[in-house]
C-alpha cells in the first residue's frame, strides 16, 4: 500500500490518500490523472487493467485500488 500511495502522490500531491474515499466522486483525480495512474499501476504491479475495471468504485480510494490490484494479480 505504501508504494501505491507514493504513485498517487507523484500524480497529484497534497492529498490525504490514506483516508480519502472520494477521489473520483469529489473530482480530486481527473480523467488525465486516471490515465497516468492506470499506466503506473500496470507497470508497477505487472497487471493489465481491463476497461471493465475502470469504474469510479475501483478508484475512489487507495484501499479500493489496492483491492482491485490484488484481485487482478490473482486472476493473471
């Protein structure tokens, strides 16, 4: 989870990623941020994030992103 927080901070600093649960709903992360984030996550965690997974629920918090990452790692 620490590495995920680092990736998020590189994309958009000054956000409390450990506690925020509305990154998408509150427009903290915008569409270009998400595109950058997906590329970083795929490289870092050696996963492919299919289009069906790119939904607000999977990106609203660092915890939800980590759950998606772990699930995708298990599937592949």
